[in-house]
C-alpha cells in the first residue's frame, strides 16, 4: 500500500467529494437520486453544526476516493460506534489497496475513540464489496432490516 495517503477532508474538497458521490451513485445505479451540490456539501459536511466527517484517499498524491462517517451510540454496549456512510474508490484505482487503507484508517479512528463497533451497509447485489468485507473479517447482520423515511413521507409523518 505504498503511495496511499489518507487525510481529513476540508471545505475546499467539496467539489471533489461531489465528484466521488456521483461516481458512487453511478456504480449503485442511482445517479438520478443525487441532489447534493458543492454548496450543500460544504454547508452540511463542514458547517459548524455538522456531526459528520470525511476523509480523502490519494495514491501518489492523486485523489482516488473518499469516506464519510459519523459516530452513533450503542445503548447495549454503552459506547459510541463509528458508522461508515459511504466509501468510494474510483474505478481505475480499485484493487490497489486504497479501499482497505480507508477501512483500516476508520477502524483506527474507532479504536482510538473507544468505539464498540464499526458498522456500514452494503447493497445485497454488490458481491465484490461483500466478498471484500468478509475477507477482512466483517460479518453481515442478517437479522436486522433497515428502514427509511425520506422526502415528503418524512415531512408528513413529522407533521402528523
């Protein structure tokens, strides 16, 4: 993994992060769902009230990917956890160790912060990612099903 570096993202990375988000959305066949803009990333990710963090991964000083994460909380463990929201490595850089380096970097943050868990979700059809995650020892949580409220449904429920 020589030549791979990971650094904290800063507001000047907002356009780059948007580029990576669009690449991830294309891969996940969901490009039409991206509403983010450079400005909305800058204000939501780097604003004073943000609880979310991002890192940029580079190979030989060329940005090739990113990860966005935040801390959650486990009542059963009475500890914080680190939740990986998104991880993306550009197509041409996959297989060079950048994804593993990003995951290891985040695992090190979780350990240094005393987190009891490091968790993320993966699409059930993304077999390359599933195999990769299992190769590093991650285990699927089959008994849990994710639910989501978004958009108008979220607003209607909140106002009901």
